[in-house]
């Protein structure tokens, strides 16, 4: 069972070089490009999720 901070893919997919969000945070954060590479998504998708998370944080996660 994975912890809730695991960034890894579903079963059967290749493992990530860094599989824990806490490890990424310990590195001092990461650029959108680095996060996209870690997760195997586009930089645009990373920025969209970041913008949505910041908007939700400003409004109290409604």
C-alpha cells in the first residue's frame, strides 16, 4: 500500500525516479518542467493544476 504522498503510476507502469512528493519538497521544490517530467504529463497540465490549487487555497478549498 502506498502512502498518500506517492507520485508513482498505477500498477504495471514504470516507476518514477522520485516517487514521493515529500522527497521533491525536501529538494526545495521543483520547476513546472521538472514536475511534468516526474509525473509524465505536459508542463501546461502542471500549470493548470497549480493555478486551480492556488485559486482553491485563496477561496478556502470550496
